[in-house]
């Protein structure tokens, strides 16, 4: 089973809703801890509300009283105390296979994590206990503390990433290239032992991309829970994501910026 610690997306495409569907598709039971409730649609984020320290803590504790997740997916962490509580919980309980998607903005616009020093909080409270961090290019720029142009220069990106991993104790980072230009979408994996891997897929032209980061991270967590090694989990999850993007373009749920389509026809 996996545990998803993430925000609720009432439009159903991202956040905890995407995680439950993805895990079910991969035959994994998914317990949930809701960090925040959002009200949003294709026009943007209308409201986001943190559930509060006490509620977050109570959800985490009640899960662990009865179950032990084989993997954890962490998504939206709206404030510093949420990161602190989640990081402390993971460390205290020795949870393994922790996949962290450092969500900062709703893709339709609007901040999902605001009012605190995001890089500092991740570095201090969460990265030491993270198996895999899955930032997109903007999130990687923010967390690594580098100029945006570094993302376009493979050599500097590699050296900045190595320095970041050595400084923070992060084990593995998958920098997703979905928001870059070009016919191919390349995600680069940097591992703590110095090895590097690239995962490539053809770019699919679609406006229905809501939830891509959530689906990828919860699919990786589900596959790790199933005993897959990290490389196989990433490559199988990326394959699933590419298929869900293709099907999302063929079966649009709504006109504007819509969700992926996760199900077989
Ligand atoms: N988590 C929540 C609650 C969200 O609302 C969103 C986007 O709107 C995300 C995560 C990130 O979505 P995506 O997977 O499209 O990056």
C-alpha cells in the first residue's frame, strides 16, 4: 500500500484525487493525508486552505496506528509547519520509498506553497528522508538556487545538482523536462552514487496536462511499493504517464486545460 500526503484538487485532475486513481490503476491501496483543500478549475486557483497542524498530525498518526505504507508520495505542502510535521513523521517512523513532488504552483496559475523560504524548509525538514525528489524545471531552479539558464546547460546543471545533493543529503533527483521545448521530453535522474540516467519520451501535443506531476510521482511510489527498483519504477511510470497524456488528448473531459486520461478504453 502507499500513503499519499498531498492537497485535494476539487477539479479531480491533480493532487490527492490523481494519486488515488493512479495507485488504484497500479493495484495499490492508497491511504491519504490531506494537507490542504483547494478550489480550482482551468481558469486558476480560487482558494487554498491549509488543514492546520493539529489535523495534519492527527491524519498522519491515525494511518500509522493501523498500517505501514510500503511507499509514500508527498505533494502539496502549503506552509513551513506542514513540511516540518511531515518530515519529522517520516523520520520518526523510518518510512522508506519516499517520493517527493515539490509542488509550488498550480499549473493553471496560483501558488500552492507560499509565505516561507521553500528551499530552506525542504532542505532542513524533508530532503534528508527523501528517496526521490521529482521537480520540474521551475521547481528545480528554485530548490537548487540557480539561475534559470542553468537548466539549459547540461554541464552546469549536472555540477549544480551534484553540489546540491552533497550539501543536502538527497539520495536521488529526477529533473523533469516536460516544460522544456523540443520534440522530446527528457527527464534526467541524478543518483547519490554519481550515476546518471535519462528517460526520454516523444512529446505529445495536448492541452490536457493537469496532474502530470502527481500521476508520475504516485505511479513511481506505487511501483516502488510493488518491489520495483528505482530505475524500472521511473521508466514504467513515465510510460504510463505518456500513455495517459496521449489518451487525455483523445478523450478530453473538458474543453480547457484538462486532466490526463488514466483508464484503458
Ligand atoms: N497538488 C494540488 C493540490 C494541485 O492542485 C496541483 C495543481 O493544480 C498540483 C498538486 C500539481 O499539479 P501537476 O501535477 O499538474 O503539476
